[in-house]
């Protein structure tokens, strides 16, 4: 039965996905709160972590990659509401998840979306702090929630491309 669609409303998929979402959300918020309030990063950045990674401070008022910057309260609340609506929609999708990669992916996206929505509601912008760079090449600055969303999409695509090879949920 591996790869066959799970019945609608599968409690195992819901438990696993929401558990992953919770872990992702807690890791994201804990890292942000620690860096903002528990360190001097906001006053003394950048902090070299590795030769190709720094911790820095970027307040992203837009969406991924800094697109669609929103300086108004209307834009801020619209983006926060969009993230929350996406998390709710994905929770319903989670109940119908077909396989483990899809379940993991949806959980990661839910956790990341809620983590960034919390930032937008509390701070008015998303706190990004991880900066990859090699020589003159500089990747965008991101956070744990952003990484979770990217990996979540990868897992969801894998779940769609490899359903016959995906392990069955417990």
C-alpha cells in the first residue's frame, strides 16, 4: 500500500505534521527571541559564525527574498493574515496527506508560516539573521522559518514525484 493515498482525515498524518510544525515554530521563535533580546547582535552585527556564514540583522517587511516590501500597517496585516490563512489551508491538506514526505513538507511549511506571521504581528517585520556568503557572492538573509518553508516545499515535491517509493505513515 505504500504510495497510495491515505484516507481523508488520517489522524497519524495530522499528529506527525502538526508535531513537526510545532518543533519548527519553537526553534524559529526561540532563535529569534534569543538573538534579539538575549544577545547584543542587534547592536554589534555582523557576527562571523563560519568563514561563509554570519549572523546579522535584517527586518524584512516583504515576502521571500525581500519582494513586495510593505511599509504600511495595511500591508503588514495583510501579509500576516495571508500567512495564517496559508497555515490553516495547509492544516486541512495535512489531513489528506498521501505519504510521509508530503506530511513532513506540510508540517515544515505550517511551522515556518506561523513563525514569520508571529514576527510580523509582534515586530511589524520578519527578523532574518542568517547570511551565507562566499567571496563576493552573497545569498539572501533568512531565518529558521524561511529554511523550513524551502525544505517543506522540497519535501512536498518529493512526495508528489515519488509516491510509490515513499514510506507509509505509521
